[in-house]
């Protein structure tokens, strides 16, 4: 078992959307993509960051008085952070009485994570297990492989949620220890993919082809999140569906409705969200039109929740 530590920004228990049964989902920190709509902006950077929750702040100014290098200032009735300042952030966070300031992640050894996961093992007997999500789990590849092996030694069902923006050798190494693989295919057009996610999609498409021709192809679920004006076009869904069905017509494909909840997290990190006015969920009629396009382009196993 590796002694290297894993940076984790959340452990969500009793999840029912990230694999079979009731899941414990472990979110690895760090992602090579920069999707404009990212639902977990706290998972983007590999290193830990400071979160500031204005709604919990009582303006006691303990943080301002504790800081040494102007990392926290009080200006025009607002607490302002310079997260790059070389401060003793542990000390500043300890000084906050309301936990308005917090680190966004923690470091765990594989053994510590297994202990956390095993707290829920009574649920795993009924078809659940652990799901590794992120960020991008493969950005911490050696720790990921060790954690997956340790889960299998404990008889725990394993799933992963990945962007597939990873060298194929790591997928090959992980595959024997994975029971379910959720992978995104966000945008088929390579120019638009680069514009909206920050990276080229050729590596992702190659890895999808690899998975859908592997002996685990029936355990793979390809997903497209619907993002208004970006991924949510009939043309994009049609192109993705045609690509998947040309490789394996029985591909399990899921089209995810837009999630309007992500916006609130951006304020905690002083980041801008891609929509000034948050769009709403798509109606069942609009979802049906996307399902129709996927089926018309050869998808036989459409997942509809
Ligand atoms: S210490 Fe916490 S509660 Fe007090 S001003 Fe700073 S962030 Fe707000």
C-alpha cells in the first residue's frame, strides 16, 4: 500500500447517483480541465485553498488581526482575501470563531481513506460501494491505484467518475480494479471542446474508444451534461451519439439535465460563474427532444432517470 497522501475535498455519504446502490463518494482534488460550468470549482486546483463563507462571517476581524502579510483585509465592510499571500493560514483559520474561513480539502493516507470508507460498509452489503470522483481522480494516479486495490481487497464495489483526460496506461492499470466507469463526453467538436473546457478532446475520444472496446465495455456509462449554449445542442448530442454507437451500439449513454446548484460555490472562492443569470433545468419535453436525437443516432441503451 502506498504511503503517498491523497488530497480530498469531500467525502459524501449515502449518495444514490454515483453508481449502483448506496455509495460513499470520495472527491479527489485537482483537475486538468477548466470547464466553464464546473460544478466543483473547489476541486480544480491540486493544492488546498481557503474558502470564505460570507453568510457565516460576524465581522469580528480576528482573521485580520491574526494575519501577518496582509492576506486578509477589511475594506468597505467586506473581508477580502489574498490567497497567494505567504500567511500561516492554519493559524488564521483557527482564529475564526464561526468557521466562515475553512480549508477546502484535507490530506489522507490510503489507510485513512479506507477507514473512512469502511464506516459505511453495512450499506455496501446491499449493492453499494465507493465512487472516486473529483476533480479528476487520475490526477493522483498512484494513490488512486492503491486506493482501488485496497477497496478490492476489502471486497468493496468500486466506481469512478473521470474526464478521461489521462494517459491511457493509467486507465489500463486501473481497469482490473474498477467495477463501474462513468466518463464524460462533453463536446464532440474539438475547437468548441477546447474553448469550453480548456483542453483538446482527442485524448478523451481515444480513451472512450479504448473503454468501449475493452472487456469492461458493459460497465461503462458515457455522460453528457447539458449546459445551455455550450453542450446542449441537438448537433452536439447527435455527433456524440453517432460516435458512441459507431464503436459499440449497446453503449450506456446518459444525458444529464443542467444543474443550477453549482453557482453558489463560486462566491466562496471569489470566482465568476459562466452565467450571470442562472439558467433553469430543462423541461421534460426538451429532455425528450435530446433523447430522441441520441436514439436517432444509434444509441440503444439510453439511461433515463
Ligand atoms: S474571523 Fe471569521 S467571523 Fe471573524 S471576520 Fe474573519 S471570517 Fe469573519
